[in-house]
C-alpha cells in the first residue's frame, strides 16, 4: 500500500526586488496512509510553506514552480495537486473535502461574525450538499466528536466567546466535517498552555485512529514528535534533510543537523517525560535569498569537510533501511550526489 501523498522535487519561489526567493528548494516527502508523520525544523525552514503548498494555497506572489504532489486515496485516480490551478474548481473540491488544514490560531480559520455552528454547517452545505437540517445535525455531531462539553449550546456560540482550547476543538471539528483523508496540522498546540496542549494532541491522536486519517503534524517541539508521530521528516532551509521512523530518528539520527537538534534532548527512555523544544543551534538560518554552493548546512555544520561540503550538493539517499538522509558523510549519498553532478 503506497503513500497517500507523495511529494517530489517540490519548489516554491517568487521573484522579488532583491532576487529570487526560494522557500522550498526541492522537497521529497511521503505521507504513509492512516498514520501521523511529523515535520520538524527551526522557524523559517519552510515547514508552513510545505503545508500551504500541499493544499495549493501558497501566499501570493509565492507559487509552485517545480515538482509534483500526488494524492492517491486508493479510491479515485491519483491526481497531481501541483499541476492544478489553485483557484480552479478541481482544487477547490479537493481542499476541505479530501485535504484539510488546521492552524496555530483558530481565529484565522473562523469568521468572527458568524457562529461556530453555522460556519461548520456552511462547509457541509457547500461540499457535501446536505440540507440545512442535516448539516446542522452533522455539525453538532462533529462538535461532540471533538469533545465539546455542550455541543448544542456551542453550535450557537461565536468563536471569540470560547476559550483557546475550545476554539481549537471547534476548528478541528470544522476541518474534519467533510471527513478529509489528510489533515495538515501546522503548530496546532503552540499557542496553548501545556495542559490544553496535551488534551488537543490526545484528541488529534484519537481522531487519527478512529477515522483512519493521515496526519501531517508540523511542529518545532520534539516532545510532541516523539509522542505522536510514526515517521518524521526534518527540514532545513527549504529541503528535507532526514526522513525515517520516529524511533530511528531519536535512536540514531544520521544528519549532523538532526544530531544537533537532538543534542540536548533526553534519550529514548525519558522521551515521554519532559517536553523539549528545539535547542538553539550554532549560527542562524540564512535568509531564503541565500544561494549556497554545496550543502546548505555547511556554514553551521560541525562535521563539514572543506573542499567537499562547500562544493558538492548532497542528494537524499537511503543510508539505512527506511532511513534517508542528505549528508555527504554517507557513501550512499556521496555516490548519488557525485553521479548526479557528472550526469
Ligand atoms: Fe555537514 Fe557536509 Fe553533511 Fe552537509 S554534507 S551535513 S556540511 S557533513
Ligand atoms: Mg510556521
């Protein structure tokens, strides 16, 4: 059973007064069906842009300039989302219905002037062509599913009347109203206090399992990754630099960037304990304008080899079964990268 989403060579760019901005520089990423995949990295590495590109909602003037995003739900013919017009009917039918997204701040998803319930029902009227009464009943069921204590009463509440945690639940209800195959969650708990964060993560995990959903969970919190994901991709400067099972990432990270991120995190046994944020790395992420020869991480990499890492661009290659990395220290990567340069 192949992945439900398969991203290859995805690039997002925009022309600016100062040159080309290239927030995504060739993303390769698979989302296995009915599982949670984590996407981690420092802020500015392109995590949110990847999420937006996946739904084909890159903020103007950014647009997809290369690559493919194949959605294969196993029921209908595979479709390349990157090839669809972002504003066209086919993409709009997929968005919300087969792919949905939740954000850090629910107020960006809700209109302040309408009730929570009417906004969820509106989604169902548009996408599912339900009648008014059926849409209302389904909306109330959704509010119940996400653990709203009084769904009928909350149906008539305006978003600003709810607490942060309840608003987050309501946004999840709206995102899941049309039973999407894939849910993209961009830092969904970052703005919440610790207790509420844990509740929302538990809710997402329960819904993922009950509904057999595929989830892409974007976070800068390694504790969240450890507890909720099956596979993880690590991003650096618009590229995925490592991708493997959550177990393998924490046990034996291969890329020096990942090793740096994990450096101050407790080992496997204490994974469930303390929450760890991404520790500060040496130096800072270069701006999206920078065009570096060789490995994008070489100015910050403690293992960089002069004359190699600043010259040859590493390609992603399998360095252990089911474990891919983009670092020239691995013979598999070096062979793939040099072969590609020569071609
Ligand atoms: Fe570091 Fe070189 Fe590997 Fe890049 S390719 S991560 S600079 S060792
Ligand atoms: Mg972000």
